[in-house]
């Protein structure tokens, strides 16, 4: 499952895009709460996926 290794970066890119959107909304004094929550969620998913991939790699080495 090689795509697991690369999909974690999609979460990081999405988090950065939502973070940029939040910054623009802060500058324009618009409501940004939901997008900020989504950006944090994507950042958390990046670290969770990264940990999962490392765990899978360690399991392959132990077999």
C-alpha cells in the first residue's frame, strides 16, 4: 500500500490551504471559525497518518 505513504502529505497541503484561507478571512474581518477547525483537523490527521505509516513500516520489518 504505497499510496498511504503519500496521502499524508495531502492532509498537510489541505491544512495549509485552509490556514491561508483563515488568515485572509481574519484580515478581511470575516467569520473564520469553521475553517480554522477544519485546518486544525487536517493537521491532526497528517500526524495521525504519519504515525500509522511508520507503524506499518515497522511491522513489515519485523516480519
